[in-house]
C-alpha cells in the first residue's frame, strides 16, 4: 500500500503542476543587487597614509616609477596638501609634511608597505629600473613569494611580491 500512496501523491503533483505552472524565484537585476563587498562583514580594504617632505615629488615618483595614477589631489585655499595614488585596488595617500615635528624628522623609519601583485614580478622590476627606479634587491623567491624591494623618496620601504603558487 505504501507504494500506491507514493504513486498517487506523485500523480497528483504532476497533474497539479500541469494545471498551475511553477513560479520562478524572483531575482533582482545585477544593478539592484549589493556587491559582495557590501554584503561582507568586517574590514574591506586598507590604504596607507604617508607623510612626505615634498608630496608633489613623491606623487610624481609613485606615478612615473611604480606606475600608479593620481586618484585625488588635496588642496585648501590654493595650497597643495597632498593626494592619493592608486593602481587597481591599491591606494597610497601622500600628505605634505607640515613640519610641526621639525624639518629634520626622518620619514619611513619602521614602515614597510607590502604590495601583492598578480603581474610578472621580473617584468615589473625591469619596468621600474627602466624608469629610473633603484631596487633595494632584485626579485628573489623566499617565504612563498617572488619579491623585490624598493625605497620611495622619503625612505618608506616597499616590498612588491607575487605568491609562488
């Protein structure tokens, strides 16, 4: 008997399915759906903020040597205060030193930026040196990455790396 009940139930379901078409689940258009970053919880990104002796020159170096693009320029009453440079999702904010802590204050001590890239590390290093950049060390494999180091005009250390796997 159990088999007959199952068949009857299935038969009813099939016949009622023919009589009433199933409603498809409504899906929001892509433009209405929230991006994954908005739905996710916790920190989403970070941008470094660096103080420079000459912010305009540092911004130019990040663009000309490392290939960043100017994202923003900051001015107040006609005075240049700095700006931000970006390359893909990587943003670096560079502010002009106001000299409140003294003109002889060294920048970059104890700071290292780690930038991960999907690009070819060796080609990127060659592009940097061809634009006048000086590497702290050539690309090498260690700690699961192929990486090289460079120092910006204010002494901030930068490691550019790509995972080996």
